C-alpha cells in the first residue's frame, strides 16, 4: 500500500509541474537563439569561415574552455587551426536545446574521416541574440562501451 501512495504522489507531482508551466513550450526568443547558435556553429566549425561566424558574435566572446583563447581572435585562431590541421573535420549537431539566453548543443565531432570522433556538449550564452560566452565538455567516443546505450 505504501508503494502505491509514493507512486501516486510522484505522478501527482509530475502532473503539477507540467500544469504549472515549468515544462512550458519553447519561446520565440529561445527558437531564435537556438537557430543563431546552430548557424554560428556551422559557419565556424563546419564551413571554417570566421567572417561568416563572427556575424553571430556579440560585443565580447568569453571562452571557458581552458585550452582555448578568449575573444573573437581566439575563435579565429581555432578556426584557422581546424583549416590547417583538420580540413576535413565535420561536426553533426545531434540535439539542440534552448533555455532563455542559453543554448546547448549535443554534437558528434569527427576531425579525421574514418575515426570514431568525439561527443561534445557545447553551452552558449547569448545577449540580444548574439553569442557572448562558450563552455564545452568533450569526450572521445570509445571503441567499446560498458553498455549498449550509445552516446547519441
């Protein structure tokens, strides 16, 4: 009997959250932010075109990856690094999420064709629809896994 009460309480709580708007639909601004980040990402990492990508940058670009330089010049240097060392690299955006002025991308990145690549979570902050900050977490895709769930 106690298990049923707990399950019923959990279900009621979940319904309450849904009805309260906590799980509300994406706003027009969130859709615009998500689209801006996707376009920025594709121009920067797939097209390797700093001039096109820089149109999506705000008045600053704060980089939180400790191995990457800050500012637009840091991004420009990274794009040049990709052009020089990994000209065939490609990143596939598997999922994109927006929450207010933050956009998260779940990415499969292949620097060298024929390799397993890496799984990446990128977090971008926008101000007035422009990218102003970036964080990421990067993980190599292993040859084998302890489970069958996959990384994507």
